[in-house]
C-alpha cells in the first residue's frame, strides 16, 4: 500500500539554488518523516515533524506540515552537489506499526 | 554512518538455492524491519519484529522466511526465489514500534539480491 505521493518526481537545479519537494498523503497520521537515499545506498533519516507541528528546521532543511491539506514540503536551501539523491516522505499512520514511503523525488544538483 | 549492519552487500543466487540475509544492530532497539526496494521505487515493508516476535507480515510469499534469533539480529531466509525477487533488501530498526510516536527508523545499507 502507498500513502505518500511526492511531487515533483524528478528535479534538477543549479548548485546554490533552493530545492522544494512536496508530499501529499491520504489518511490521518501521527507524524511525517523525510528520508534521503543516495543511489544504491540505505536511507538516511533527515527530519521528523509531528502532526501537531507546522514547521521544523534542521540546518539547511525546512519542513512544513499542513494536516488540513494532508501535505508536507521539504525545502533544501543553498543546494550542494552532495544533495543529489532521492528524497522520500514517510508517514506513520495512526494506531499502526507501519511507516509507509511515498514514491520519492529524485533531486539532481547541477554544478 | 549507519549503525545497522547488513551482510552480504551483494548476493547472486539460483532459483533452487537457499541463502540468508543477515542484519545486526547494537543500538538496543526493540523493533526491526525488512523492506524490499526495486529500482526507482520506494521501499516496501515486508516484515516487522517487535521484542523478537513477528508483529507484521505484509502478505509476503513463504519463500521469504524471517527470523529474529535475539534482539540484535534479524535474518531473512531465502528459498526457491524467482528472478522478479531481485531487489535491494533493506533492514531497519527503531527504538520501539512506530505507533509510539516519534520513533526514527535507522536503515542499513542494504543487500543487493540477484536471482538467476
């Protein structure tokens, strides 16, 4: 089953620009997490935002959550070549033990 | 750096072989997971273990058999696989089950499986 849907599916930007990725989901959640995956590697946890939070920052990352619209956004400021990766949102459903991943956004930072 | 270790990193097996994927974590986590990921797709949950007991089986075919020998180890036994089972298999762990809000899941680097 799939809960999250990222938008866009692929994004190419120049180094130094900001990158914004969006995630929409279908059902009520406890929290929403963003993960990064470099090609062929494991997933790295970036940030978690709880359902009662609206915005959260971590370094160059800013995550927002709008539970009324069932959507979240991940902003990466001042992008670097090392940010090239796939980014997934993952939702934890209420009263469930599952974390379900969205389709992901493939981000490519151009030199 | 991940603190979830998976072995082997690469595995090629025939359809009649029996092999195992291994996963180890020393973070004291009580929940462990197996995910399967095909190219350019998101990870798909296969199994969840909590306190060494199987908590969730996402209708995975019986040719995949999980085992949790102790709280630090998680195995995935493979038998009579099909070529379409070729994928990246990711192990993960978390402090507790995710229903206890705010549990981050830590992933290993994965085991690349090719079935020939």
